[in-house]
């Protein structure tokens, strides 16, 4: 694109690009946009002509490097337009709009039911989309604009995000009945190092902090299996596949099976925070979701064994 070129792109072109990026095909993008495939192809072609770049590799239907840049900006434009509509409605005391909230699985189990009830009572006109996924999946989706807010395992070193603390959570050992540590009332990291364990994958905040505590204690934890997903990790432990180190909320007492939750001495707690993009102002609907999330944590977290709300969250 030559310097000084006037760009005449419109929202239909940007929405077509986002839809193709999200759905992976022109036909599925057309269904999402309630139009025909030829319209989607035409919008993309015009946008490419305006920018003088190729945005989508037609052989693979994936974004090119230029396409990734444009799609990222396009998502921000859509987000800002949605925020504008939400903010104008709030001036009339109407909090409305669509908010996409990501929640890590172990937290979603106790948080989401109370949160949905609170939102329905406080802000019935806010449309919610809840995504249950691990932090490693939620962070890039939040940065790219695919979701608006997320409850994630912290710390996260991502300069494009702002994170406010919500609660801290005990880490525990979940041991099946046939495990050598099942009869213990508590264990130390030294005890854990003597056995292979079910652990979160390396590079995740939960695993990184666990390994840091182990190094500080002068031991090295050994993995029987590594899984990026606390809920799957917990399911493996509940079914007797092995002992797992989990956040307290991942091992509620009502889950059936022959297993035991055992405190771990000298282990730091897991921290969970509410994350949003640093750039741009959150809409009135997003602010309503964030405020309600904090209120739900403050009201309900004390009833969850091993969970401790952060003061002033």
C-alpha cells in the first residue's frame, strides 16, 4: 500500500475477514454472517484490493501474516463499536451489550452458576457468552479480541493485559485409594518427589509456580503424565490413574470415587485474577460483568474449601 493512499474499507469487509479467520472457510463464514459465500469472497477481495495485500491464503484458508495484522485491528474496531453502543445505552440507565467471558475450568464449576444468577438479576439485558478453557488458551484469545474478559491463573507476563486479583487457592494432593500417600494426613514436597505425579504441563502458571516451590525445597517433581487442563487432570486422579497436585476447587467433596484430598505443607497458593486488554476502554456491559464477578467471588468464595478472596478485589 502506497503512503497517502485513502482506504475505503467498510465494516462488512472487516467482519467477513474475522468470520473466515474464526470459522476456517468461506462457506462457514457465510453461514455465520447470514449471507452467501460469494458476498464473503467479494468483501475479502475488495479489502485486499484496498490494502494491496493478500489477507487469506486461498490454498489453506488461513490468514497470511498481513491478514493476522488486519484481523487483530478489525477485532478491536468491532469491540470498540460494541462498547460505544453499550455506553450510549448506559446513559439511559440501560446496561446492555454482548460480553464474552473466559473462565478456567476448576473455577467455572463453583463460580459460573452464581455469576449467571447475579447477572440475570442485576443486568438482564447483557448477553453473556461463557468459555471454559485453560489459561494457556484464554490468554491468546483475550489478547486477540476473541473474548473480552477472563478469569485466569496468575501470574501472567503479557504486556497487553491488565489483571486484578480475585482470590488465592490452596494446592492439594488428590490421591486415589491405592496410592502409597493415601493414608497421610498431610505431605511435604519431599514426600511428593518420591512418587511420579499427574502434573499440569510445563509452561503453565500453575506448573511453573509448583516447580519453583520444589526447587526452593531442593527437590524435583517427576511427572507420570503432563496435562494442560486442570479438570482433565482431576478426572484422571479421581479414576485412579495416579496422584495429582490440584487447586482445591478442582477436588470438591461431592465428586464420587475412592480418593482423598491431602494438604501439602510449604506450598504457595494458586492465584486467580480477572484479566482484560490494556488497550481501549471497557464497555458499560464489560464493567458490569467485571463488577458482578468480583461481587460473586467475595460472596461465594468463603464457602468453597481452600479458597481465600483477596481483600479489595
